[in-house]
């Protein structure tokens, strides 16, 4: 018995040695982490593959079908959010589509304030219209021109091509004028900046609505800093040059103020430490709060954040006059008294108000039903222009109870695109019903079979003839307030959700990135953000 015990122990030890090493207690966590690593690698691989597929689609789109003869002519005016949404949703095989716009690209306007400081390069948020229509199943045309006249009674639009190329003499490009007929017309020409008749705003203010405006502001920022750093400049002039005034406390004005603050703190102040304490940024708003379309506590949070960033926020302040170097405003005090505010400035940015374009104002006098219109065209519940047939208006060029935002214009454009598809289906079905009725009356086909088919197409015609009214669904509002903080006023399944801070800033970036038009735009914007994070903003003059 004494001899067997060691043998048994040896056999057990030998069996354990043959079975392999004893499994450590931490094997389950290591397997878990290996699974996480495998899942992460799979996700990266799928993401890269999807991006490669989308890039391939974008770079080499499928061949387009020719437009069938006899299709109705659809004319789309403009290349903004509304017009591009129409192009995305309308079936190009059902219409002979022509897009007319003075600019040959779509601009992702929510990120335009970032272009003013070089955080994002302007071409990263531009998508050529020809690339958009090239992705349609059937051919469509684009004409770079400005609309000079709309005749809703003769169904024609007069367009003029202007020489807009700096590197070509104007006399080498003829001033072409063309009258284009249409069957259906979609007006999405947007709006102009309204100065409310305040003296000096148009002459001395910088707007923030187009790419050229952002480029002008970027040059003006560098002009002021380079002039302020010039030797021998007197302190008063230096202080004025380093003062920026932003008028308009909406999302555009607040986001520009936030971007400019980041530009000062992260880049220019580091490169010019002598000017660190002399930079001044002032935000003027006529209403009691900035971001008036947001919930009250988000307005307070945004205002507090701006004040923490040492941005002077002047609410209940209305600009009265602007000169070449001074802004004169009037502030309403809590007791109701008025106080004059005088602000010398180096850069003045006007970010408030919209007004109708001249071509829209012409329609006010042409169409009797539009005589009372002021801000934009009056439309019905189907977005059809009152007093016209087959003419729709979308976006900022309309006068409705909706806010003039990109979200509203995009939803209106999507609705009109789907509506046009339904109208095309209705017309095609009506032609089919007419043919079947004629065949049945002439006895050219079996009456029982023809009657059953006729009932089928009549039901389809009844369904296609029921046009739904436009219903706007507010998805929420976003705004960047500087220092990598943002505010979000969102709506999920009818429930309101409001937040502000750094996590909201991450959501703001991801949301805008997902809203970019193409995979090209998304990649370029991500590269711009990465470049700024690594190397800072480019302060060289363009």
C-alpha cells in the first residue's frame, strides 16, 4: 500500500503532464478580449470595405439611361438644400430634368462658419451638381446661369449666362440669354441677406451665406492681425483692429463666434503672444437671448459658455448705424431705458435676416395671388405657388410659418420629389386607363379580361390621385458654442431632448458628418478636422 501511493501520484502527475499545462484562471477574460479584438477588426474591415465600395460608386457611377421621348420637362431652379433634395428623390426616368443655378455646386452650409477660420477647407463642403445628377438612373442636364424672368402663364423661364471666371476676359465669354420652356417648375433659389435698411451694413459688413463670404472673412481676419502686429501702430488703432463684432445671435452668429474664439485661443494667440490680451469678440442680439429658437435652459447655457470664453454678449441691443470703423447700437436696459453703445471694430460680421431675391419679388407683381407676399412666395399645403399651375416653391424663397433652415428646405425638397413621382405615376396610369377604355369600346380585346384589367388600373389611378399634403417633422437643432462644446435641442419619437457640453459636441460633429452629401465630403471633412488637431489651423494668407 505504501508503494502504490507514489505510483498513483506519479501516474496522476503524468496524466496531467500529458493533458497539457493547467489552464490559468484568467483564460475567460483573455478569450473575451480576443473576441472583442476580433469584433473590432471585423468592424474596421467592414467599414473600410463599405467606404471603398462607396468611393468606387462615386468615382465610377453606372451608365445612365437616355431620357425617353415625350417625357414632361421639369425645370429645377437653384442648387441649395431644397433643389438638391428634389434631385435626390425624383425619378429621372419620368422627366426631362434641367437644373439651372448660378453656382455649379451644392454647399453644406452648417459647416460654413468653420471655413472662416480654416478649420475646414471650403472645397470639403462643396459637391458639384454635375456629380449629383450623374448619379441619377437617367440623364439630366445642368445649366450654369442666372434666372432673370419667370413667366408662369406661358410656362417659360429666361436665363442669362454671366462670365464668372477671373482667369478669362469677359469679352471672350458671350453674355448668353435663353428662354427655356417647362411643364413643371420647382423654385428653390433661396434668399438674400436682409440688412433691414440699417445704414452702413451693406457697405461695411461681411455676410456669412456663401463660400465667397467665408473666404472674405478669413482674409479680413488675417488683414486685421497683420496690421495690428505692424511696428509703430498706436494702441487705440491696434485695439480697434483686434475687435470683432458679430451681429445676430442665431445659430450662424453663435457658431461663428465659437469658431473664432477657438481660432484666437488655439492658434493666433499662440503665434502672436504679444496680442494675447488685446483680442476682443462681441456678439450682438436684438432679442433677450441668443439662440432664441432653442429651449430656455439651452439659451442660458450657451450664453454662459460664451461669457466664460470672454465673449461680450449684448442682448436686447439693436444696431442703428455702421461706419467704416465704428458700430452705433442701442441697448434696452432692464428698466426700459435706452443706452447708446459705440463699438470701434476691425471686423464686422452680419449674420441676421433674410429677404426675397429680385426674381421672387418680380413674381409678387406678376401673380395677383402673390400681391400680399413680402418675405417669399405664398404656397398651399402642397407647396404649390398660389396662382400658378405646375409651379412649386421650396426653402427660403417661400413665406410660411416654418423657419428658414436647411432642415425645412431639405424636407420640402424631398416631399416635392416624391410628389412629382406620384404625379408621373398618375399620368402614366391615366394613359393606360384611357387606352383600355378605348380598346373595350372598340371591341379589340376580350371584354371580361379587359374589364378586369381596367378595374385594376382604375384602382391604381385612384390611389395615385390622392396627393398627400406636406408635413414637416422637426428633428431638432444643433449649434456649436466654442471650446469643444455644443448644444442640441432634439426630438425623438415626439419626446424633447436637450443637452449641452463636450459630449454634445461629439454628437454635433458626428451628426453633421453623417449629413454631408457624399462619401467624398465626409472623408475630406474628417481629414480637415484631423489636420487641425495635429498641426493647428493654417494662418497663411490665401
